[in-house]
C-alpha cells in the first residue's frame, strides 16, 4: 500500500473544513524518504504522492509519529521538542495541522 493511500482514509475522517477557511498552503510530509503533500485551499484539501516544488512547510518524521499525531496519542509540541518532528519552511504552519485534522 502506498503512503498516500494509507493516509487518505485517516485524513478524510478528521478534516475540519471550518478550520481550513482562508487557508491556502501546501503541507509536505517526508516519512523517511517517502514524500506526499497536502494542498489545502478553499476549505478543502487534496493529497498527492511525491514531492511538491514549493511547499509552505515540510515535516520530516516517522510514519508512526504521524499516526500518533493524528490519533492524539502523540503531542505535536513534545514530538517537535524531542526531535521526532522536524520542520522546514513556515514552521508555524505545523501547528495549524492540529486544527485542520483534530485527533
């Protein structure tokens, strides 16, 4: 199963359209070399396999950490402080993910 397919169902069940109002950003995920990105715009999102040319933020982490962030078993700030999540680009956008996809 591809990484994108693995996360499509999880993300779809958690997406908060109200939190996405006015957001126009690209969130890229690097799960130990497997890349996918979310384009969030117009209170909707699209998920795509592979690397984006100009993401707003790229989050590098393990798949297990991302799953924990999405199910609420991992605290995002704690994971970041412990080095389990690395962000490049607009790091403040990473905090928006918990509003876009609440646990």
